[in-house]
C-alpha cells in the first residue's frame, strides 16, 4: 500500500512540476535572512529529477518519443514470451548447479527456489515481463515505471547523471538505470543489483542474477506508437559467458490501469501451493 | 449427497501453460490432472495479486477436507464475467482444479459451477491485444 501511495505522490509531483502555469512553490522561495541555508550538499551535487529547475533545463530539448502509457508484454504469439530464454547463454559452474537443481526438482514434481512466489521482488529483467501491465510516466528528466506486479517502482534517469559510486550505491532488485538518447533509440544502462534471491527466470529454470549483472536496453517505439520494442543485452560473468540477448515487444494497454498489489503477510497462507511440500526453498 | 471425486476424475487436459497472473511458479501444479471438488464455500477472497477460494469437501469417509483454490487476479476475472459477490460462504459449488503434485488439498483453478448451473472460468482476454476490448 505504501508503495502505490508513493507512486501516486510521485505522479502528482510530476504533474505539478510540469505545469507551466505552476507558481513558484514555497520551497523554492529565497530563505529569510534568519533561516539557515538549505543543505544542498555543495556545488555540483546531483539535483533531484523532480526539481523544477532540472525539469525546466531538460524540457528545452524535445525527446524523440514519450513512453507514457501502460505496457504489457506481447504474448499473442507465445504465452511464454515473458521469459528471456531460450536460447540461454552458456552457464558458469556457479549457475549450472542451480539450473541442474531446478531441472531435477521439476522432474520430481517440485519447485526450486521460487523466490518471487515467496514475495521477494522479481527485479530486473523479469519485472518488465510479468503478466501485469507496467505503467510508465515520462518527464524530461526521468521515466517512472510502476509495475502492476507488486507496484514495484523503477526509475530511469534522463538527466545526464553518472552511476552512483560503487562504494555507496544501495543495491536493489531493479538496479540503477541511467539512459541516453541515440537517435530514435533510448539506451538504458542498469547496474547496482542485489545478488541474492534474484533470478533471471522462473518456473523450472533457475539462473541467478548476481551483483555483476549489467543490463543494457535499447528501447524504440514502433507500430505507430502502439508497441514498445526493447532489445536486451545482459552480462553477468559470475553466472554466464558473454552476452545474453533477447528482444521483447510490449503492447500499449489503454483500457486498464494498474492497481494496488501487495504480497501481504497472509497471502501465501491461502495461495497454498507456495507453502506446499512441492517447494524447495533453499 | 456431496461427493469427493479425487482419483476418479483425473483426466488428461490439453491445456495451454497457465502462468497468467501468477506471482509464483506454476510448476507446482500437475496440468495433466483435473480434480472435481463438490463442496461448500468457506471463504472467497477477491484481492490482488490472487483471488482464492476455500472449499470444504467431504472425502470418501465423510471427513471434511479444506481445499485451497488459487485463481488469477480480479482484473482477469472481471474480463471473464466474475464479480466480487458471485459466491459467498455457505454456497454449494463445484470447482475443478489442477492439483498440486504433492497430493495436498490444493490446486489451481480451472472452472466453477454455481448452484444455479452457471459455469465460470478465468480464461482472460490478453491485455494489449484486439481481443482485450
């Protein structure tokens, strides 16, 4: 609930920040002489993507396209299109043990380490292809993505910032995404992933996603704006060799909005397959 | 007389993979089997990410067994004609499920037959395609 509330607040902030007739907010007014100066962290500190000055600066250059909308993985030709394989890359030994364990579990009628089913975040890349739409709101400085699946939030920055220093980055399941425009393509670079309870597939295929995971997405708007094409190039030398490539298409959904979705503490008490003897949790 | 038909109702089902809307792996379910549950609704929860039904079903010896039935999200169920008040505790229903492979009284939903004979499934229109309208 808190997550969706935060998302709604974000969207509300964006709407107000984008309004050209919006008067200066009290927060941007010059402080009174007796008021201590705001802690800006010093000159050059990264400003928020939602700071009015940031948005105004970047609004001068028109973006090649606007992803604002609800997007849903195209499964019209293949209900398994949410997976990023096959083909799968050549796995390292560290990854092969999980692959083999998942295959063995499946053969025995069991489920191997389905962490998403245990309410861990899906994380990137799987969060993009859940069977719920992904709401995207684009402003000049960022794209805010809110998944209909657990309301997972992903922010793609367009404001020219650099990736956070590895010494201080807070690792997450969706990672830190920074994008740049290359002609009619938006190139999104994502690092900073959590390397535990994070998987590249689900349902009989177990390939871990580690802290070295690096994902580059080349995003284009196609089909007269009704489809999103994302070409994924993924590397994680701890878990597979070379580049793992996959191209996905997403359809625009104009007759549904995302809803509040949470993995509540009592959910799996009633979704009993997740607590059944079929589950191999460790 | 209510009947618990586990075993005699098992049939091969040529079903597509039904991972629609699931937050968890569908691998726990045996898609080649169907179990027909004839019983009484104990609870029906209309919620995200999954709707669920608990049904009290007498076994061969007459002992009540509580079955858990997992369904997709209300978004898809609405598209298939469901409403939040379509069943309530105490209703007599027949539910067909694909059971979990462990043999526990749990399964993923296939169809619901109400006391008045109406049959509901959860076959959803796919979002973002022409048939979703």
